[in-house]
C-alpha cells in the first residue's frame, strides 16, 4: 500500500470535531461525604497486539492534541487495496449495518493511523469511514499518521482508562475519601 503526503485543511479541522455529539464531558457529582460519582463518555479504540496484548487508545485526546498542534503527525492519502479493506472489515470492529448510516460529510473526515516501529500501522479512527468509502467505490482514504512513541500518554490497558485522560485529575477513592492526584 503506497501513501502520498497530503495537506490538512481548515475543512478537515471542522470535520474532526465530535460530529455526532457522542462524547459526554466529565461530570462529578458528590452524593455524600463518602461517595462521589464521576461519569464521562469518550471515544476509545482497543487494539490487540500479538506480543503486547490489549492496548486502549484515547481517540478523543489524540484528536484534541492533533487539532491543538500538540501531537506530531503527517497527513497522508492512500489507495486502499482490497486485502486491506477486507482486513479492516473483518478485524477492526466494523459494524456492517452502521456503514449505511454514514453521511457524505462523515466519509470526508480523515482517519488516524498509528505507526509502529516495525513499519506496521493500525487505524484507530476511521475504520467505518474507510469501509464505507470502499463499499461506495471510493478507494482513496486520507488519514493522519502518528508515531506510537508520541501516543504513549494516550494509551493504557483496558480498565486503566482514567490514567490516560490527559490534563485531567486522576481521582482515587481511599478510605471513603476522594483524592485528586
């Protein structure tokens, strides 16, 4: 699969905002002196690496860091070969029924690919868009390539998500009290 450098435009920037309002900002409700309820809904992607096991990526924070210029990345455009499309469709959590609900605007939003040191890559955002485009006969796909080494603060093991929420306090309850680190 050959990729060509591409440009990140203001239109791309607008498309990368949470287009469907699926994410919910963190709320903290004090029930009483011993109970604090914290709720947040973020876009995450879980990848199973053959040697490293399950890795969860905070896609929300990666997008924010890209938009704010805090994360190094290069925009690319690639012609997607059939075998890669089939791999993504089979292995990357694509829900076939959701492909029909994607709008033209959804399909134009660039994806996010993580580059591994061995030359492999993982699409952590845009799997449905890539497959939706392909099903419509469009084999070109645009994405940001981000090095895995630049993403470590946006990664964790499943169950440790609170530790990766960038720039936000990590709350722990100890002996009935909430401690903010």
